C-alpha cells in the first residue's frame, strides 16, 4: 500500500510505502502527499514565489511539500522527512472507518450485519491484544471485538478466536508485535487498534 510520493533526482528510500519518482509527470495520484527534496528542484518546478519557507509546502497546493537537501541542513532535512511521514500516515488513517462489535450497546441487527460482513472477508489482518481485544483490518475498516465482553455474555470465545483466525490472511497476537511498531505507536498515541494497519503498510516477520 502506498501513502505518498518522494520526488528527488537521486536515490532515496525511507520505506516501501512511498513511491519514488524523478519527474513531476510521475505524480499520478494527486490524492497522495508529495515531498520534493531540494529547494532548487522545488523552485524550478513551482516557482520561487510559491515556495513557503516556514511551513515547507507549495503555496496554492494541498498535498505538495518540500525540504532541503541533506547536505544543506541535515537536521532540517531529517525533521521534514519525519513530518512528511506523519502527514502521510495521518491522511491515510483519517480514511479508515472503525466499527465496534459491542454486543451490549449496538442493536442486534447492526451486529448481525457486521458479522455477516466479516464472514465474507478473506484478506483481513488481525491483531489480538494481550487484553483479549481483537482488531480486524480489512477494506480500509477496523472491526473491534472485545472477547472479554463476549465471555461475559457466555459466548464461545474460542470459537470466535478461531473464526477470526480462519478469516485472517495474517493473525498477530501478544505484546511482542508492539515492539516492532514502537515508533508508530509513539507517534499515534499508542493506539493499538492501528497495529493491523501498520502491518499492512510495513510487514514484519
């Protein structure tokens, strides 16, 4: 899954989730943010008067940003790269819909519809936390299943776990996986429901 573009004359790799291009013509999906590396390159493409020095974006655009070359100012370059990564992830996360299978609060009809939807899934990435809450990511949605609540209602939680595993392309569990995505967790307030989404972007063994 791609979440942004990097435009630069030379090779750079900050993650497989980005599309690396060498010309503006290759910036095809305008809904994704673009980072242009180098003041001269940004000026030549958009005009010096359109370069916002303070906010590091291109005036008159919504998704286009720029940064200096690393040899110009390493600290500024690294910070701008980090900020751009956050921008890209936040933009993608905002599009994710969340559904909580609350067996008590939600109507039986809504629960049936959500379960029916989950039963059609074949490519989900799921994470079972050490608090026995399952987060299922599929089709840009996150479904939350609290197995503690299911157990309280005398539901067969082992059957539910097995069904989630059966419908998952990848099934993650335990606290170890959190270490792999520690940087993401710090940025996004330790929101564990996003773990399956992070895995979809950057898988770990």
